[in-house]
């Protein structure tokens, strides 16, 4: 697993190897000081308590939370703050890409109900998911339940065929359309779904600034941005433009190298909350696809097929063993591994049925041992 970067990059992002212990300790202090519930709009779930452990982080670029010491479930789940925002969320973001697709309308509402019953409050969607149908179902659910102020909604723009890219006109139109579909007057976290090399980043941030000032957007985030672009965005923010508070990158036990190089270092240096998508590798890490005979013609199955090989079998074997030790599903362990990483706030995972939500939510209550973390790290290299 990559643990270091060139000195030039460390200097650029403001993170030196000999300073990382101090920075990690500061980050831990900020996390512990995060409000359990915001005083304005959405906050944390009711179950809240600062995470245990005050161990001094080792020197160097630290990836594993040094408070990990013993196995066993956590009795109370602590909310986690989204970067430099005032939003505190349950450490699992419910992915809504399946709403209106593999989960029909009624099933989607039932999944959302189960998610909030178990303490969840962070929902991830995009204007391009099922052509906007995902946002429509979430908006319907929030209006029927009257719970808009109790949930944190993150949506992404830039891929919808009617408002592509991050030009000023596209951004404004996309946000207005998302607000209408979500049946709300504000978006908690607005993601730029992809970088748009055709539009100056300064112009995109300036448009987002207007949306924030108008109250339509609370915070800004980035999805699939390179480390260099994140650094550029922070430089632009020094002139008064809005900062990114979070990022989304593909990251899981089967797909590690891309994030664990420069993006992880930049995220740590900038205090960005990381929300990994494909956290369960398109369902592979649930144990659903163990052989070629388990694969179907579905889109997720096709993507998961890339992992049905010897390496994938080794990863599943370790997941199965650790899951048995904790008496949980393999998916819970795969997500718990992510949550033990320092920059991760809330992995994004989806469910096609309400009963699948339980295994996702259970991950936040699992404390893996250092030995278990190292076993997972080694087998997935």
C-alpha cells in the first residue's frame, strides 16, 4: 500500500512527514469537537459519543486510526463531521443510484425508512441517476415524512444530459432542477460530479459561491477530481471562493492504488472528508459473486466480474473469516475497513432491499483489531 509521495507534492499540499503526527493529532481533536447536532439545519443522529481512544499517532503519513486496539462492537455510534462544515453525519452514506432502477419506488421509500430507523441521516444521489428519478423519490420521501431538516442530502451535478459540464449556466440550471426534484429549497452538499477541463475552475467556483450566498447550496464538494485540481481549488479558495469540504473517489478493498497515492495525501492536508463510492466494489465485497456462475447480465454484475479471480477469492476468504469473528456479514467488514482509515467519513453504499440496509449500518459499530486491518491490507494489495 503506498505510504509516501515525492517531497515536492508533500510541500505543495503543506504536509511534511515530520509534521504529520501533529496534523493527525489536530485532526483528531477537531473530530472529537464536532457538534453532535447542528444548531441550524440537519445535524447528527441521536446516538452520539466521542470515539474512544487517545493513542498518540505515530510519525509519518498515518493511514490507520491509531485508536484501534480491540475487537468488539461499539455500543454508541459517534457522528462524524464533514470536513470544515457544520454537518455531522452517521458514518455511512446511503447511495441512491439504485432508486428507480433496481429498486422500484415503493422499495426505495422502504429502504430510506429503514436507513433512518437505524440512525442514518446522510443520503447520496445525483441529478443523472436514472435521469433524475432518484432525486424525485428522495424528494417525495422527505415531503411525505416531513423530515427534511433531519437528513443531510448530497447531490451531484455535471452529468445530466440537459445540463452537462460545469459552466455557469449549466450549474445554475442543474441546481434549480435538482431543487425541484428534491422538493426542497436547499442542498446540503453539492458535488461537482466530474472535473470539467473545458471550464475554468475559477468560474465554476464563482457560480457555486453565488448559489451558496443565495441559500440554495450549503457546502461544495468534488467527485473524481485529481490531486492537482484539488490543490488548484484550494489556492483559488484563498482568494475568497468557496472551499471543497469533501471529495468522492472510488475506493475499496479491490480498488486501492488510485486513491492511496496523491488524493489521500491532499485530502488529509486540506481536511477534506472522503466519501468513497463503490465502497463494496459493485457488490463483490458482499460475497454475492464468488464464481462465474454467480454473474448475471446486470450492469453491477458485469462490473463486479472484474474481481472474480484469484485475488478476489483471497480477499473474500479473509473477509469471511473476520466477519465470522465479529458475527456480521462480509459487507460490514469491508465498510469497517474503510471507516478505520483516517480520512474516511462516510462510505457510500447502496441497497436494493430494506433488509440489506442492516449490514451496511452495522459497519459503523465494528472495531477491527490492528491484526485484522493488516490482514485486509495485505491480502488486498
